[in-house]
């Protein structure tokens, strides 16, 4: 009879960015990555141009500045024009 009227928490806690949001990992030389999701206590980021995901503690992540977003997207577009990225 305990918790009969409680609904399960199916929503992610507030504070998680939406998938695809560009973030900066301050532990890796301000590397920019796309937020992919949560893996336990860590957030998964993927390089903007594609590649292997990495995990980072949320306390070491900050939103990418507009200039950092532009730089990352430009690098991806250049790699794509060279045929390095689909």
C-alpha cells in the first residue's frame, strides 16, 4: 500500500542539456562535443565531426560559447568537404 498514488519519475532531472547541444569539456583542453546522453554519473559527448564518444563529469562541462560553436561547425564542414566526414 505504500506509494500507491505516486507516479514513477520517467522524466530526466532538470539540468540535462538536450541531445546535440554543444558543450565544452574543460578537462580536455576545452574540447567541444555534442551532448549524447547520460551514462551513470557521467555525460557522454561526441566530437562534432564524428568519432568516438567520451565521458566527462558534469562539473567539468560548460556550454559552448557562440565562437566555439562556430569554430566546431566550421571544422566539421571543412572535414566534410574533404570527404573525411559523411
